């Protein structure tokens, strides 16, 4: 099939065939596909972890404040020990 571009004729079959072969060869190789899969999976896990962290941040702050108030009201008694005497 000839294509005319001004005074020049191009044979599209002979010009396009090597390009189509290269394109077919490129689509057959899947060497980088595993890398892309791992990048996507890792990004999804990081995004999911970030979402869970942000979702849980406020309830944890509230629980921390309640625990702090409860511990602040605890009275600690001191225990005195004397190790200078020995038991028989």
C-alpha cells in the first residue's frame, strides 16, 4: 500500500511492519509487570495504614485523656521497708 506525502511515496507495509513487530515484542515482555504490581500493592498498603491511623487518631486521643484522668486520681501509698534486720 503506497501513501503519497507530497512528491514522496511511502510503502506503509514495509515501513509499518518493523514497527508492528517491535510493538508486538514489547507487549509480550512482562519483566517490569511484577515490579509495577509490587509498587501498587505497597502503595495500597501504605494508604490503607495511613487511613486507619487517621481514622483511629481521635478515639485514641479521647481514650488517652480518660486514662490520664483516671491515673491522676489514684493515690499511691509509699511502702517502707527496713532491710537492716535479718530473719532467724
